[in-house]
């Protein structure tokens, strides 16, 4: 018992940003039994993610065509680039023509558009949204700020390179990229998917430890489960 | 041997209905896009979305009810289809229609919703719970005018069999319930707006008010099943209205044209109205449409 | 007994005393009691403008307590300005409010000119006015139908986006940029109007007149829209000064607050326009004020085009901008943006780097303190409508 | 305005009065007198609106400047009231009871400069940052470039060339 208490104490000292209700603690049940609770563990997804290999070649080719022609984008405007997303869906540019649609929930979307710079606080939410999306999933990064920090290269609160935290499929340069550029990015992404090269989700699984280490270096307040698929 | 042939035709009918549902969704999306000055999606986009959803590699389930939710929903849609006579006068296309099918269908319309409630509840997302409680509350209010209309028709035609109701409307366009019983048609068409999930009664699935509502947690194959059901449900509910109020169909072409216009009515209204809140829509539904429905019954009792 | 019966029949009871408050005026909320649920709206939620989140405690469909959480867009602009010269601040500062960037450049330019003692030529002033009003127009074209979009009437927003594109085209012609223009610099503006620009702009304005007539029919006379908005999100009169509410939100409460009239800058005193005021102070009134603003802005653009000189000096001579030492001083400059008073507090310490540039955007009060109060006892479905009616723009809160 | 300034000089010993521009006056007052001055202005002189509270770090003299901008919406006047407090153990009297949004400004200043406002609502909660354990970022002695380079994996950029030297190297490599 003392061992465990010690462990808990160490945990608490290390995670000074962890909210009190999120720390590991023990609860006494109605019949006197002691239950250990780790609020940051998601009990449905408490195993490491697995890579999902493509099926046989011909079937996969057909499925990839369907995936490419129906891109459901997570409606999460992370930065200033999101000002160009509504025009994208409006009469002038009309991305619906190309099978692009916005979805409100990460579970149903296959593309996440990182629209511009990511503040550390947003990065945490983006990672969580990304992990909740289902394999196969793709990332489009808009703007110079996701490539090298862009205008905010020396800011203390924005990340510099997105590919250290998430596997990026398509980068769009510019500040801010015009809707035409975003349409071109969708086109590029479609080509990648049809060629079977957009395996970002599997890449994320393979280099999982590296990604997690990078993410935890930046996000000091790691107030979420390690896996949440 | 006969029953095998029957099952074969039922499955074929289901296939036609599914395809027409998906196509109709594409056409409607195209019309909506044209009104908002866009070109809109490809007409076959719903098919691609469906294939994509079935091809998602990883899925996760939150438990047995979560898994069964879409199955219940689908059986609700297929159940209506099974007992719905599609084509009047045709032996093979009237499915398993029997004398009391109207009551069974009215039950099946609610059945999918209940299954969905169980599944969405187990999903664990607070917005699905909020969405489904809104949905059930509102759907009860939506069903009420429809039930009154059905009662009114049953009294009018002295029958609870859809086939007989359709038979009574044959002959001339003036024999349709639309003209013989306009009050019941009015109440039922208002209820149809709610059943189709378009504005002003779509606060259940509203993206702005609560992100997508009950299916928030559903993805991949689960979502594919829900979409399949949606395509079937839209057609069979339109077919129900067609049978009850618009004289039924003598062939598939007539069915397609009529269901298209019936469904278009809900899209048309949904295009130009924002949505009600639940606490506004329920009182609204309980006032005017219910009064019309009651009036429709009184007219035939007296 | 009778009282109970009437309250049973009346479903719009006064809920403002629910839940009970403690001595400090904070609601007593016991999450363990199962009466309340905590839900988060945002940052990943289509009903929230921009990247922001609301922590709502709800009881049934009613919000009983709300907390705003901002900082998802924090880039540390005010720190970055310390490392940049005044001219280098321009490309950075326009990103502080993305939907309407021109007010940022104008404020920074005017502040720099005031501290550095520079007089701007007349033509440049007219062109600045043109740019500012065009910016306001493109925001309002998005925002006015967007109010109906929060309730599921997306048709108006789609049309609005089309007409906004026309104005963005004119911006591209005038400045070369679509969203970020960098047109207004210290000492003047970057260029004259291109040939035929005013004819094309006037053509677009005529089209926008037609659009306003369309949304009048689609949204203003829409029964469901009125039912949703009238009486929703009521701001009491005494909040206006107590919370520093400005712009259309204050005007919808009957207050005459418009920087263009109160502290005339540029040549706004030569133009003929009036305060757009409503009294009801609910979502519908704010929407109506914005719609009036849209009409006024179109009218102002016509007046500006009629009155402005077509040629002339557009740039005062300034010292070399890379070695320009601004004298020591402090100033507060303000401009009327589409959301309200938009001000910069600038402190110079006599070097070529600014000591401090602090932005005070209207959302800073509207979306943090006012929104938190306003959401209490509202329906959870109305949250996004109220948020949009306050014209929340998260990047200017967080900078 | 002049009348008012004379009154303020008598009552609160304001000093350093400057006209920054038309209808805008800068003045300095002792930090302890700020709440009294502000409530006087609010109640009796019509300065009903608090425009903003800002802060400036004067690291050279070891002081923080707090600026309160108040506005009279009827007579259209602005006052910028400056108060200086020590940089060590910086603390200031909170004015959250005078204006509803003052606490938001104070919360931000607490986070960005580390100036404490005892009693202000939610002042200790993080406002913009999350999990920040370094020097408060807006202080002059916090180096944002260094922090960014150490934390955020900077992407190695192009070698920047001095154009004059580059041209010389390309075109006249032999010349000394």
C-alpha cells in the first residue's frame, strides 16, 4: 500500500499542471473494496494503436478511389486560414463539386485541415481530434506557419513545424493561401490517395513514440489520455 | 417455391428503393446547391460516400447497444418497406402487405428512433444524449398529427389496409385523399416535414446547435448502415404518403415521380426556414396541425 | 393551488432565479446531484465562431452557468512587436483580427503618424476611407446573413458569400491582396485607384442593393427567424457602460455610440450618415442594426466615390522607415470597426522599436465578460445565435 | 477639461499632465490613489466607460506602468491615467468592482506580466496560456526567440546571403 501511495505522490509531483480531479486516486466502494482510478485512461482504448494494412491490391485501388472522391473535412478552424474555408464552400469556389464536405465530428471525418499557425493550447486539441479520427485519415496544412513558423517563427506560443507532431500529407504555402490553392491541395491529396501513398495514419502508429515525445515536449499540461481512438 | 420467388422480388424491390433513395438525395442536394448559386455535388456522390464509409479501416465500438443502434434503425426502415405495397394492382410488388399493415408501419416509424436512442446513449457523447432527447420529444409531437390523419383516413375508407385505401382512390385524380380529405392531408404533410429531418424541425441533427446530434459517435460501417437506412426510409415514407394521400402508383415510373415531389416538398420548406428550438416546435406542432387533424376526424364522424 | 396551476400551464416561466445563488452571486451548482451536466462547446464545434470554447453547465435545455475559454489563437503579438521595427509590425499586426484586417493597419498607421508627427495628404485620407468602408462592407456581407446561418438558414450566407467575393475582387484590384491588404502605411497609402475601378465598384454596389432586398424577404420577414431571435439574448441598458459595450451591440440597446460620428477621423465629418439605432437590445435588434449598417456602408461608399479626388499625392515623406526613431510618447487611437470601437494603445520609448502596442478590440469585452453573463438562463440551442450576434472574433481577444 | 485637471491636481495630486492629442489627456498618479481617482471620475465626472487597462514594462527603471484609459461618452473626452509600481513583488489594487470587464484585463495582466491583483475574480486562472511555467511572457527579460528556438524545433532555413558579397563572389571571383 505504501508503495502505491509513493507512486501516486511521485505522479502528482511530476504533473503539476494536472487538474486535481484528473490525478490517479483511489476510491472506496460501497462494500469497502478499494478501486484505483486513473481518470486519464480511456477504458475503451487502453491499448496502443495498431497499423491497419491495406487489403489486396485491386480492392484497395477501388476503395482508395472512393476515399479520394469523398473527402469529409473536420470543421475545425484552428487559425486564420479558416477565414478562407467558408468561401471554399460558397458559390465562387464550391468545393462540394469535388466531393469535399464539412463534418462536425472527428469520428466521421477523414481530413483535418490545419488552417494556419497552431498555438500550443490548440495543438493539444488538434492532436486529440486527430486521434479520434479513424484510419485512413489525412492532414492538410495551410500556410507558411505550419511549415516553418512563418510570421510567428519567434513566437513563444506557436509551433514551428507541424510534421513533428502529426504526419502531414499536403502542405500549402502562402499566408494566407487562396481558395484556389486549397482546391489544388485537395487535388494533390486525391492523387496521393489514389496512388496509395497517403498512409499517414499508419505512419503515425509506426513512429508513435517519437510523435508522443515531441508532443509532450511542447505541451506541458498533458491533461488527456495517451490514446483515444 | 412461391415464397422464394416472393423473397426474391422483395429483395429486388429493396435494391430499387435503395438506389432511388441515394439518387434522390443526390438530386436534392443538386437542387439545393443551384438555389444557393453553386454547381453542387456530383449526383452519384451519395454512392461514393456510402462506399467510403464501408471502407473505413478502423472502427471502435462503445458496447453492444452502440453496435445495435444502427441495426435497429435499419430494421425500422426495412420493416416499413416489407409491409408497404409499392405498386397498386401488382401481386409481386405489394411485398408482405396485409390487412392491418397501416398500424404496423406507424409503429415501425418510431421503432428506429428508439433503437437509435439506445445506441446514441451508449456512445457517451453528451451532445448525442441531448440530441436524442430532443429528437424523441419532437418526434412524439410530429407523430401526433400523422396519427390523427391516419385515423381520419381509416374512418373515411373504413379500412386499415393500405392496399384498400389505394384501391379506393383509383379512377380519377379527384378520388385522391388530397381532394376527398384535404384536412387530413394538410396535417400529415406538416408532420412529413418533421419526419424528413429538414428545417424547421431538424434541431435534432443541427450542426450549429449541437454537432450532428445522435450519430455524433458513429463512423465507418455504423454510419454506412445509418446512411443506407436513410436512403430507404426517405423513399418508403414518401411511398406511404403517396399511398395514403396521392393515389398510389400503378408502375415504378409513377412511384418515382410522385415520391420525388413529395420529398421535394420537405426540401422546399427546409430551404427557406431556419429551425425551431424544441421548446418552440413542440407547442407549434401541438397547436395548428393537431387541430387540423382533429377537425379531419370530426368531419368524418359527424 | 391556483398559482401552481398557472405555472403548470405556462411553460415560459421566469427562470432567472434558477439555480440558487450564494452570497457572492455565484450559482450553487453541485454536479454530483445529477441535476446538471457540463458540456463544452468548442473549440471544435460548428456553432462557435472561430477557435474558442464555452464551458456550459446545463440543466435540461437551459444554460445555468457558462465560462469562456480563450487563448487557442494566442500568438503573442504584443511580445513580437517588441522585436520588430514599426514598419515590420505592419505585416504582423493585420493578422490580429482576420475578418477585418484593415482596421489594424489603419490604427497602427495613425498611431505611428501621431507619435511621429506626420501629416497625411488628402487623397490618401480619402483612399483610406474607401478601404475601411470596403472592409466593413465585406464583413457585413458575411455577418448579416450569417446570423440566420446559426439557425440553419444557410441560404442567405451562401448568397452573401457570393457578393463578398465581388468586394474581395475589388480589394484585389486596389491593393493586390484578397484578405490581407497592407494598403494603409504610415504616411499614406500604397497606391491610387486603378482605371475603371470606381465604375466596377459602383456596379457591385448596385448588385448588393438587390441582395439586401433579397435577404429582407428571406430573413427579415421570416416568421421562424423572428420567433427564434426576438427576445433572445437581451442586454439590459445598464450593462452597456458597465461592461464597455460598443458598436452595433450598444446601438441596438439605444445608445448613440459610433466612433465615426463621435470622434470624426479622416473625412467622416464630410459625409452624410446617421447613427443606426434600435431599442430592443435582443438578437433581432442587433441584426437589424447590422442590416442598417450594411445599407449605410453602401451609401457611404457611393458618397466617397462621388466626393474623392482621383489624383494627388498619396504618401507623405517619412524618414527611412528602417531607421525611423519615433519620439517618446503615448497615445490611444480608435476606429469604428464593424464590431465596434477598435483601439490601439501605443507607447513609444524613443527608439525604432515600439515599447508597447496594446489592442483593445470589441470582442474583448463582448465575448468574455458579456457573453458569460448573457448565456445564463438561455437555451442551449441559442448559444451560437447569441455568440454571433455579439460579433465574436476570437483572434482579437487573444492576439 | 482644464477645470477637471485642476480639480484632480488638488484632490489626487496628479502630475505630469500632457495633452497627447485633442480630447485626450495623459496624467500620472500614485498607484495607491488609482481606485479612488477612478471611482471619482466614474461617479462625478462622467467618465463612465473603462476603455482598457494596459501595462508597460520599464525594465530600465525597474517599474511597471499601469495605464487606465477612461472615456466620457457624452463630452467625448479620454483620460489616460498612468501609475507606476515596483517590478519586484508587483501588486496592484483591483478595480473589478467598478467595471464588469476590468477583471478580464486584470486576469490577462496577471498572466502576461505577473502583476497580482488580489481579490479580482478568477485572477489566478490561466487566461490565454495553458501550462506555462516560465517567466511571464510579456516581461522584457523573457526572450521569446530563444524560447521558441529551444522548444519548437525550428526548421533550418535558407542561408542568407549578403547580396553585395554574393554578386561579387559570383561575378568577380578573382577580385580581392
